[in-house]
C-alpha cells in the first residue's frame, strides 16, 4: 500500500484536511508533555503503545485513520496514539520518520516494532501478535 512523500515535497497549496482520531481509543498527541505522559502511563501499566505518525495532507493516512480507530476498539489492551508529523516535527525527527503513515510499537518506552505504510492487513497482524504476546490476567490472578 502507499506511503506519502516526505512533508517538504508537497505543494503548499494542496488542501490539508485534519485527520481526526475521534474514533475508538486513539489519543491525539499535541505536545511533548502529552507524549511523555502517555509513554510513561503505558510503561507503568505494562501496556504496549502504538504510535501512528501521520500527516493531514497524506491520502493513505486519511484512509487508514478510521481503521486504526477500529483496531483501538477491537484490541483495547494496547494504547493508541496519533501524532501529526507537521505539528510534532521535532518528535517525528527523533524517531526518524521518513514517510507517512509510520506506526511504531513501544514496550516499556522502547521501540519493539515498526511498520511503514498504510497496510491494513499487516497493521492488524502486528497488533494481534502483540496482543497475543501479553500474558492474560485471570480472575484467580487478581484475587
């Protein structure tokens, strides 16, 4: 599936509709503080975090955003973030984002997987593998 070209390569007069993440359990990251808080929260709760680095002008990003939201509802044991590479350029650069969308998977604050492109079957496959890798808590464990 397609990748968008890096941000400096598009024409500034192209329309850029904001990608909304009002679907499911996706948290939109708008500042370094919210990024740090979500990474820390996921780590302290021993949860895997999925970060979707996208752009409002990226067609494949807009196509996969609703599917990403659906995955967050189907597999709620993970933490789902959306980061706009234009609004969070310093953060995006620190994770070497070269194309959008790029999905980075974190455990304990460290990158464990990466997927570049709007490949729905591969994204779901990675999420399922990560969900299956987390030990299930039973009622007897909680007692």
